[in-house]
C-alpha cells in the first residue's frame, strides 16, 4: 500500500529555527521510518501562514502529491499566526479562524484520516498564548464534534525549558533542536498518535 503523510501548517510545521533542519515533523518521520514503516512524507508548512492562507492553498498542494491508489493521512497544526497582532489588529479573528479550521478539517476528512496537533506556544508573548489557548479550545471542540483525534501541545511546552528557553534565545518564537525534539516526543509518546498511525503500519 502506498501510504502518504502530509503535514500541513505554518513555521512550526516547517521547523523554522532548527539548526538541524528537521523540526518536529522531520524527527517524527525519521522515528517512524526507523520502525520499519513504509511511508512517504511531505512537509507543507509555510512560515507566516494563517488559517486563511492555509485554507487557500492546501487542497491544490495535496492533490499534486496523491497519485491514484495512494492512501493519505493528514496532520494539521496551525493557529499561532492567526493570533498575532499587526498594527493593532489580530491577523485573523477567532471566529474566522474557526470557520477556516472547520472548512479545512471537513474537506480533509472526506479524503482520509485526519490528526490535529495543537499549535505550540509563542515564547515571548504571554498574551498571544492566551489568545492561542482560546483558539485551541475552539479547534479542539470542532475536532471532537467530527471524531478527529487531536493532541494539545501548548500547556506542556510552555512549561518545557527546552522549548521556551531556546525560542527566547532564538527569535522569540521558534526553538532549536532541543525544543523541536521535545515537541516530537510529545506527539510520538501520545496514545492518540499511536492509535492514529496504527492502521497505516499494518499494511
């Protein structure tokens, strides 16, 4: 079976700031491959993307990577750019972010299994993290209503020195290798991840 995983989101999905150029996605993919799984991975994270921008691009990008007969799994993570304040205004208001998330997740679920990873924290902006937590609660509710498994990350990582200290020392948002490893571990050690990926590993 031709199994393809598509990781879709923003700079945290992209792995921005990691001197090893792996991010959490690369680490998760490497560990999964090391287990003997035969999977093809695509990182479709774009730095600066909001849910609005992701909603505009993701389906076209996905279609070009799915030949007939392939089986797909979608892993989404987004939200941090939506809650940024630019010239006194939030880039994307929460209601619009949730509308975007609903459209993205609903369309993806019609194509294959979906997993939602909560956005990690923004190290130098506690107020942004409060807005991000409020947005996550809404996204989590959307996921639960559609039986989409989700893994929260913000609360754990905001108390993880490897994430917060590296991000502060870097650009205030993106950590280095230690921080991304912490996020990768958080995902891979989650029972939600193990349950979600299990059907792909059977064939």
